[in-house]
């Protein structure tokens, strides 16, 4: 194979590796809700969710990536705590319906254990419908595209919106009058024939006796 061809193949392979999205390596661990569901529209709700990082590659997390977190709660307050080898490390706060965690805060040698906890508090919207999205975490690559398979969502039902059991509505049956009898009426001809035959026989008997 010619040397220019080999060079072209190597360049194409490098470009493919650079453009391929990093594998999702965030796993949801625990979730706690206060108060307990179902959610009440207009009331305050707190979600605490913990996640751990599964190392893939040379570091625990791609430093060029980031985590995006979203909630449907109103006036949300965020606290994000990174835990390194069981000890608190970086801590971030945010407000609004979205928060971000830079990948640099999660990128460590694979010999270390990285976890993080997300606490979000806000108000359930008055018009909330089931299922309501409380928290969604997704990994973004270096060009802000969502890494396939990285979306982790926590949803809960809203009070008073449980699906009612399905009932069958049976149609009202209208009584139908019995149809007239279709039996063919018996012809009177056989009875008349018998009478005539009996009368004729009686006349012949009287004549013979006379």
C-alpha cells in the first residue's frame, strides 16, 4: 500500500476518534424526596440525588465535558457537592431551572473514587402534570452535544392526577317487540272435505235403505 494512502487512513482514524462522543459514565445511586410523593402543586419540594463516576479512559471523567442539570421546579436552588475518595471536594451552588458542573471538577486519576450529590429545592408549579420532571442530569461533550445514553431523569406523579380505572360504558338496549308468528295457518280444506265425504256417504246409505 502506498505511503500517502496510509497517511490518509491514519488521519481519518484520528478525526473519527476526535469527533466520536465520549461514553456516558455517570450512574445514579440514590434518591430521596421531601416531602414524599405524590407532588402537591404550589408546595415546596426538595430532591437529593447521588451519583458516582465509572472511570473510562485515562481519567475518571473527560475534563472537556460537563454535566447539565435541569428541573421543572420553580425558583430552584441548587447545591452540588463533589466527593473524592469519601471526602468533600468541590462544591457549587446555582439558581434557576438549570445548573452545570464542569468536567474538570470530576476528572481525576482512575485510581480515585469520584461521586457527587445534587440537592435541588423549589416549588411545584400550580399547573404541574404527571409525570413531573424533578431532576435531569445529562453529559455534554466538548461541543455541547448530549452524549448518547447519558440522560438520567427523575420524575414523580402529581397529587390528584392518578389515572382513573377504565370503565366500560355499555349501550342501553331498547326492548324489541316480538315479531308476529311466521307459522303458516292451517287450511280449512281438509276439515271441509271430511264433512262432505261423510254427508255423501250418509246420503248413499239412506238411498240403499229406501
